[in-house]
């Protein structure tokens, strides 16, 4: 597989994630304008993740049998159409439906793209390949919120949705023109039950749920903290972008580190930094402190995620990369489902600041459980 395939998928996913990212920090406010409460905001975000969680194991297994490219293309076609559907959503209920369908389309793109990269990752270089590829995810998501906030301030929310459609269409075009089919092995496809029997996958799935729970809390509810301090949409977008861009630009470095040093220790270190950051967010009192918190959160993810993705790639050589990456991303969706709903309820009944304290404590407790699961697992690239 030549560099053309890697580069084509990298650029396509980068464009896709910018399109998704432009609406992320603005969607809570858009939902509020339609009458959404904190719990409804959580439901709107969780609907996206719920449909992803349902479809990703199915799509991942099918991509092990049928190939990767067809699912990526169909997902991007759906992305483009649904970007325009957001404009037509005139109630909390229709917005939730659009998000649910959007989540199903997402199940065909990112997990299958990660399986594609895993297919071409040489043994012993899993961290470098996955870390480099994840730059496209995080850089796109990092630039997206900043761009979205600026466009919203200048042209309004509908223009933001049109921008999302444009980036999705661009991703589709790149994929059709430059992405060949990957050299996957049709015989390798595992059920979720088989995946959960793997010691590596069991531990990493737990980690990914924990990690996504913290990310869901941060991304969905940090904009509301920013709003309470009177920050503009542009400043709010910058907060989310600071975290994601910091993580993006550090991915390749920590991917290389993961190929040399203990991946478990890196996951634990990054997760500890994330937990501490969440706990200190309620004690911030302005834009400069929130930027610092965003940077620390991004560094924590940069340390942990390449190692986790590398471990999934190693396990995927036995289980099927589509099946393994589908399970890995399903775990992320489970965390994204639970975080907005639980955090939304905490916001409504206790207060916004307790959302971050609770999430940080959950993350700290989860570190011990992850260590117990991973401590007796033998990890090898072969």
C-alpha cells in the first residue's frame, strides 16, 4: 500500500472532522434556542453516540468481509445530505432525529478509516501510524470549533451547517478519487463476544469508555461555562480548539513514544492529567484559566490515545481490524452517551460546576480498574 492511500484518507478524514467540528461548540446553544433543557442537550448529543454504538460493531465486522472503501463512501454521502437537514430542524425532537441518523452515518466513516490505517500499519510501528493518522481526527476537530464560532458570529448558524455540508462533500470527492481498497483479510472478523474475551481489548474498551466520558463532559459543557463568564462564540470555539489542536500536534510524537515505552503507563499518565484538569475547571475564573485547562486536557489525551489505538491495532491482527476498531469506537460512543445525559442531569439538579468535579472523580476511580484489567495481559506486536 503506497503513501497515496494514507495521504488520501488522512486528508479526507481531516476535512470530515472540520465539518463535524464547526457545529460542536454551537450545538448546545442551537438546542437551547429550540427550547432544550440540560437533559435534552444531553439527549441530543447522546442520540448521535447511541446510534454509533449500535452500528459500529456491525459495520466494523462487515468491513472485514466486504472491504473498507464502500462503507466510507456511503457514510460520507449521508454526511453531506444530513448537514443540510440540520437547517430544517425546527424543534428539539427533529434535531434529535437528525443527530441519531448522523450518528449511524458516522459508524461507517471514522472506525472503518481507522481499520484501514491499521491494515497498513507495520508490526512495531502501530503507535507511529495510528498517532499520525489521529492528527487528522483531532486537527480537524480542533480547527472546526474555531472556524464555526467565527462563522456563527459573522454569518449566523445556518451558514455553519452549510459549511459542514461543503466539507463533507469535499471529503467524499477526495475519497472517491484517491482512496484504493485496502488489503484487508476477509477471513478475519470477530463477534463482540469474541473481542471481549481478549485481555487487551477488554482493558482498552474500558479505558475508552472512561476517556470518552471525560471528553463528552468537556466538549458539551465547557461552552456553557464559557457562556457563564460572558465569552463570545469565537472565544468558546477557541477553548475547544486549544484542547484538540494541542492533542493533534502531539499525536505523532507520543505515537513514537508508544512504540518504544510502556503503553499502559502512558495511558495511565494521560488519564490522570485529564482527571485532574476536570476537577480544577470549576475553580477557574476567566478565559486565560480556561485556556490553560484546555491545553492540559489536550496533552492528557495526546499521551493516552496513541497508545490505546496501538494496542487495538495489535489485537486487531488476530480479531480483524474492522471488528477491533468498531469495538474501540463503540466504547467511545458508550462514554459519549452516558456523559451528556448524566452531566445534564447533574447540571439541572445540582449545578454546572459539579458536572466537572463528578466527571473527574469518575475518571480517577476508573484508573484503578483499568490497571487491574491490564496488569496481567501479555502485550506483543507479533
